[in-house]
C-alpha cells in the first residue's frame, strides 16, 4: 500500500510539472475540465515523431485506467489523428 504522504507529494509534484509544461506551451491547466482534454492539448504541441518514440517506449504496459494510461491513450489518439489527416 502507498504511504499517503508520498502519494500527496507525488501528486503535487505532478501538478507542478504539468503547470510548468503548460506555461512553456502557452496553455493554462485550469482551462481544461478533464485530464483527457489537458493531455490532448499538450500532446498536440509535440511532433508525431516524438510521440511515436514515446509510444514505442511505453509499449502496451501503460494503457491502464490511471493517469498515465489516460496520457498514453492521448498519445496514440494524436498519432492516429495525424495519420488520418496525412
């Protein structure tokens, strides 16, 4: 079982990192109502080549129903969207 103090610390670190990434990309985290929307907006700013490399590194292990899984599904959706529009 997770130590509750560590979970809160890790969550706060994640939010701080997301705020930094959003700021660098000219986005505001609080403008998005779901993690899916936020990840789609963030990942839309990265090249498909970069996202394809990320997808390859993550393999099939990160497609669970957790925050990392939501992000990985957004990576794959962005790659697929790019292929359809090409």
